C-alpha cells in the first residue's frame, strides 16, 4: 500500500483566489516568461528555416503574455477598490520602465534576447510592486 503525500497546490492561494506567497507569484511569473521564450524560439526557428526571416529577430517582449495573464487573474481576485487599481497602475509603470531600461542596456543583442530580458525584468518588477503594494494599500499585513 502506498501513501500519498499531500502537497499544497502551487501557487498557494487564499479562499478568494489571490496568491498568498510572493515567492509563488515570482516563480509562476518567471516560469511564464521561460515558457513564452521557449515558444518564441520554436516559432522563430521555424520561420527562419522557411526563409521568412532571420533567427533571433522575433520580439522577446512577447514572452510577457503568460505573466500578464497571471497578473490579470491576480487583479481580478482582489475585490474592486482603489487599492487594486493604484497598485496595478504603479506596478505597470515600474515594470514597463525597468523592462525598457533592461532592453536598452541589452540593445546590442538580437531582439529575441533583449526583449526576453526585458520581459523577465518586467515580470519581476511588476510582481514585487503589485504584491507589496496592493496589500499595503488595502491595509493588509499578510
């Protein structure tokens, strides 16, 4: 007879569907960037093999699609109010700004690399500002 170990679901969420641990939000967001980049690599290589472009010329910023989906779900999980709107706006401003700075610093690399780096920096910055900001603005300590 085998015993199953009960694991907590990942990411850990509260009863309203909000991710409750910052490390979980960061992990899911970065995993989304990695999956997005792998998908872009496959498509970019396929188009390059078909002669429809050069390899590495796809925009790495497209890797932000899965993390953005996670952030939208987090936004929806918080009840309506000024805290979630303000936190989302500030997190978006910080995330986009830091992502653009990272892309600018990596401008000498192909768009797939510089955009992928920018997407990863955006995801981390947004997750940090959102997670801390929405809880602080909502008056929560957890």
